[in-house]
C-alpha cells in the first residue's frame, strides 16, 4: 500500500471517532509487513483520562490479533490546520513494538509529513532498556 493510500484510509476513520468532549476526531492506520492494515480512531470517555487515542486503538487491535514485530508504517490524521502530531503516550506505546516505525502525520488538507518514530521519540525507553 502506498503512503498516500494509508493516509487516505486513516482519514476514513475520522467519522468513527467518538469525541463528544473534545470534538477533535483523529484517525490512524497501521501497516504490517504482510500488507495487513489495522485502523483506529479516538474513543473518548466521560472519565476523560480513560480516553484512548486513535494510534493506540490501531496498535492494540493489531497486537490483539497477533501482530507484534512487523509494523512498518503508521498514518495519523486530523482535520486541523496543523499536523496531527502523536501524543507522548502514543509515541511510547508504538516504540515498545516498533522502534523503527515510519510515521506519516497529516493535517486536515491532506498534506502529510513522513518521519521516523525515533525522531519523534529520541532516546526512547523500550524493552531493551530493562536489561
Ligand atoms: N488524540 C489522539 O487520538 N491521538 C493523539 O496522538 C493526540 C490526541 C485524541 C485524544 C482526544 O480524544 C483528542 O485527540 C483531543 O486530545
């Protein structure tokens, strides 16, 4: 799948976001080496801290379906004027499974930037840090 197609898929998830509190939909699409894609959206909660971000929704869907070490690209998109940068918690969760991931970050007009997760989370703490 092309980067453009992955970003477009992430955009289709915006309508599934459950965002009654922030009114800020986010969509994600996580590509595996075998071509499988797991999508996600943010799902908020009246207890605000229980909210899950779009990227982590996609990631936990993938891991719960047996994917762990084959993530190659993640697209994250929003409708805003600025790029929809992944939050710190999502960067950390992704780093656990895919320190070499490439991240595509889009803004509402469809423009996106491509950068390594390691640039978004330099000197990350991962499984190897515990040895
Ligand atoms: N959000 C995401 O889905 N991903 C991020 O990386 C940043 C924030 C969501 C969480 C919340 O539902 C809304 O955006 C506003 O913070």
